[in-house]
C-alpha cells in the first residue's frame, strides 16, 4: 500500500500524523496557558458519553446521516449554523447578501485557523464545494440548485444558483468546511465511498477542521476522543477539555454504564428504561419530539426483486400490493407496545416542526388486515409471497424491534418476511447508492432544512444522481417531480404550501412508501451535566458543561 509523505503503509502515515497532532496539542496547550486562545468557562471538565452505534467516518461528506454529520460538526464548522433555537446564525461566514436573485455573497470570518495551522480562506470554501459535489459524496443534494461557487477574494465567495432558492441558507447549515491544503497533502480530495465497506482514505480516521474540538484518538466502532480547541474563533459556551465517546451497542450495558457513573450521558435511550432512569437520583431525562420520520420503502424500479421468491416480475410495482402493505401495518400498536408511547404515528414523509406540515394532510392508510388480504388476492397473491426486509439494528430507536413487529403484522395477511437486521455500517453500504441492493427496507430521515422539500427531494424524487439519492426503492412519478421543480423556486408561501400538499397527496395516493412515525428524542445524563437537546437530534458539544 502506498501513501503520501513517503510512508510505506497507511498505518505508518496514521502514526506519523498522531505524533504531529500530539506536538500541535502541546503547542495549543501552551498558547492556552498564556491566554492566546479562546478561554474556557471556569471549572473545565471532561465529558464521557455513549451511543449504540458509531459515526462510521470522520469525513463529513461520506454519508448524509444525522449522527455522522452531528458528530463531525464538533470538528468542522459550516459557513452558517443553527443556534439553540435552531435559527440560522453566522459561523465561518460573518455576513451575506444577495446582489441579485441568483447570487448569494458570503463574507468570511478573518484570522480563522484550521486545527493543523492552515489559514481559512475562500479557496477552502470553493474546494469544499467541489469535494462535496464530487465522487463519493453523499451530501451533494444540498447543492442541487447551485450552479457554481466563485472566489471573489480571500474572504469573499459567491454562490451562483440556477434559479432563485429561498432556502439556500438552511441547506448550508450542515456543510462543514474542509482544508484544501490538508486534503491535497493527504490524498483525500474525494470522500471514501462508504458503500464499499473496506474503502477509506486519510480523512476517514483523521480530521482537520476549524471547529471547537480537535480529534484525538479514533478507534472505529469502539471509542473516539476529542479535545478542546483553544484557538477556536468563537467564545466557548462549554467547559470541556476532553470528550470521550464510547460505542456501546447493548442497550442494557449502555444504561448500566450511565447508572454506574462510567459515562455522563447516553444518546440513545431505550423506551423501556426511561422510567428506571427517571426515578434514579442523580440522573435526568431530556425528552422532546424529533423531526425525523421513520418509514418503509419498496424496490419499485427493478423488473424482478433481488430478495423475493416471486420470479419474473416485481410485486411492488402493483399499487394494490403497496396499499395492502400500508393497510397491514398498525402504527398505533407499534407506538404503544414497541415505542412505549414515545412516537407520533404519521401518514407523511415529514412531521410537526417541518415547514409545510399540517394536521389535515397527515392521514395514514386505514389499518385493515382483511381489506389488505383482498387487495393481495386481487393482485394475484392470495397466499402472499416471500421477501426480505432490510433493517438496521443500531441506528433508530428500537429499529430491529419495530421491524420484527412489522414482520409479524405482514404475516397476518399471508406475507412471508425474512428479517435481515444489520449494523448501520453494513446496512447503509447495502441499501444505499449506488447499488440499492434491497427489496424492502426501513429508513429514517430528518429534513436538514426543516422544510418538506428536503424530504421529497432526497427520498422520493426520481433518481438522477443528485435528486433522489436516498430514494432507495427507485419510485418515480413525473407529476411529483414537476411539483418539486415548482416548489424549489416558489417564493410565494401560499402557493408553495399548496405544492407541498399536492406532493404529499401523490405519495399517499400511490402508496409509494409506508410512513410510520416520528420518534421522540430521549437523552439521559447525570445531574451535574448541562446540555442542549435539539429537535433535529443533533448533539452540539459546544453547549455542554459539566459542574
């Protein structure tokens, strides 16, 4: 294996970078001690937390997934970010304006340094745009309306859009800026393709951002440490000197670690353990609605399903089969029995808190197993058929248990479902772009712009390389696509709302997916910890203090 800087193997490069980072850490600590960095609040502390799955990569462009993007933004700053109230505020861009309807001009923050010491300039923004829209990136949909990004001078960049885009700022909030010089020096100018499980590059296990925390040690699927960045451009609201993130896949073990004091916070809390945690002295629960919608999708693009006993045709291309599946899933039973009432059943691909949502349009297909059986028989499957349900077991709250419940519900209408539950790394590598190797799958989605268009565009638009990248079943509808095109540039709020509702009705009438619920965000932490729970389930460490 070859790599940069004359090292004979990747591991040697990794070790060499670790030595350099250690030296930089010593220098940063020295600067901090003489007051040349951003001072932490009094009573600086360490913080230990755990989740059931890992971020999978330190590269912020490799997967459009909430946990990965959230973790990465502790290291990589965006041009604009969201505050405690989820409002857009300046970050690496100090201000912006629109000289004309198709141009957004961003004025960049001066004197910002990457963790490696490189100066942040407009060249890094242009490079990051090219990297984020190039091969291997899964965040390219954020730039679907962007025609080009141009350097004006060292601290000014222009975003030129193809058409007016009323939500461009919201689309940029989760885009961390990377160092052009660092990526080029380490042969990481393109993201590694995580759909190929063994593929990685230097940015997979290493990081160099401008953010509040610097990557320390990285042990995939086990442990990752971060340390405070004393030279951060912003004033810290946290008091953390070091953060240790642990992957604890077992729910019982994760809860036990919190109860014993081995960790200060757990990010994913099993609903069945909420009562015990809530009644334990010294522990707290943070509970709130989440913007993420959990749903099931069907492969509707292939003439024959990959994972089914039906040969020569695709049952999911028949609307009656899709309707039958929708009518067989009892979302209220899942809410009460699996989720312990910590969910909001839905008939939409987006939920409350997302622009465009109305209760009137949030209508599920009626739960009716008998009618579902009749529809299957009419479609030519009186005894059902066999198909595999792909499901993660460490990504969403009770994901495998939900899939098992759905498997049992579909069995009542004669379906023979084989449940294939896997870790998130294996799961997303299988069902996602470019292979889409699935016939029936579970997925969850938080619209990063808090607007319905984001869900429609990514999950249901006809796949074209940018639109529909996460439309893993390949559903396609021209009327729906035309409505999206109108919605993307419509600036009149009333007309745009009508377009959102029309798009939702098309999905519902076509039974294109099985929307299930919005899960509740539940975090548990020790009483000496203060943090900010976000409705998008992001966990910004910059808001954490430990007393």
